C-alpha cells in the first residue's frame, strides 16, 4: 500500500515542498490548508475505508487551533497517529503538548527526510497502525482494479503486431494507438493490485518491441456528498441526452484524445469536478503515479480539442502540466 499522510498547514509553499519530498519517498500526501477541511477530509476517508498512516498538523492554523484539532482527531480517530509541527515552539506549554500523547513533535524548519523518519518509526512501533494498514490492504485486494499502462515502443518495433497482441490480451479493456511520446494507451482491469502488476511484468513486458511502460493506477475520488450529487446529476442528464439523441449522432465523424495532467493535490477535487462537467470530456479518472488525472476528450476535429485544452484546461488554477495524445486510426497510419 502506498502510505498516506494528511498534511495540515496554512503555508502553501511548505505543503508543496513536503508533498514533493514525501512522494519521492513513497508517500501519498493529502494537503489541507486549514482544520475544517482536514476534518472533512478525514471523515470522507474513514467513511470510504481509505487508510491513512498519520495526520501532520501545524499548531497555528487560521481557523482551528492545532492543539484543539489534535484533540478532536485523537478523540474521533484514536488509532490514527498525529504529528505536531510548529515554527513557534516557545509559545506553547510543553506539558500541554506532552499530555496530548501525539506520536511526534517537530520544530520548523525540518526536511521531508526527518518527517518520513518519524513516520517510519511510528509504523515500526505501533502494532495498531500495522493492523489498520493490513485491514486496508485486505479491502483493497477485494476490489476490481483498473490501471492505465502507457507504452513506448522500440524504434524498430512492428507496431501493428505489437498492437494486435495487446488488443487481444485478456484483461485489456481498451488499446488505443496514439501520437506523442507514448505509442499505445492500455486500460487494464484486474481483480486486485497484485494481479495488475503480474499482467504488467509477466505479459506486457514480455511482448517484443516494448521499450517502456508508465503504470498509472485508477483510484476512486473521495468526494463530499454535495459534489457527488452534482456529478451524478450531470451523468444522469448525459445518459438521458444519449437516449434521446443517440440515433442522430454520427460518432464515426468524431475524434478523440487522451489528456495526461499533473495537478496540485489540494486543487485536485475542484479541477476534477470542473472537468467532469465539461461537454467534451467523455471520462476523467484519478490516477496514482506520474500523472494524477487521465481524461478522454472528444470533438468533431482535433483543432476543436486543441482549442478546448487551451481555453478550458491549461489555465485552471492548480494545473501544472497537460499533455495531449490524439488517438489515431490504425488504418490511416
């Protein structure tokens, strides 16, 4: 399981720096800028059985005092380790902090290495956390897993033969030829993470001509009830439109592109909601890996998709990078 940390601090630069540093050490960081959002996020994670390894809390927050927030979290989620951080340790009573029985206390400035060392120590010492992770992994194993596998081919590869083998492979839902630095986009479905990895290592990598594979696991977004209802309503409208107008739409005249997006973690939910509601977007998936959003976008012609990306996607607050991969018809190659 990829270790998850809830990071609560009102300094955006610190959140970004720590999130980047921790991701390089195998941690998935969920950033929050205040206490209220942190409590909402914790509640959503727990209701959706998504495991957290620890909560890292700044003592000085704009809405809730960090010590009070720690008390609330310790009361509601007694098995969750809490790490307090502050740049003003001299302003607080050491005895009060000690009585909180938090797992660690760090004074700013500190590095991602120091924080990850504390987390590793907590993991080793607390059997209850190990049990939480084991229960999470057991639940995750029971779920069907979808994974994007983005493939680069060798320069001398037989493109059509490689595509044919991938297309007819068991567990492959979609196999699309694309233009760009990835030649083929696969969407693979498996019973669990282990099977998905086995498909990658034992089947896909064994095909002649494959140079590299980028592995992006699809995850279900953790959304609040209001956001979920908005998305469901939009999907219901789309489904109804399809029933009413489907016969008059000639989809063979439309073109499609994949978009790979890097997005600031704390902006991910709002960007996800925004993109899911766009008419050109067929689907939008959360992913774990090099990119955190994968979209399939359609239009009457590729210039229309290019314009959509330039006007509706690139300038969204929190978008760091967008790469477009037009899907090509093999018969036109």
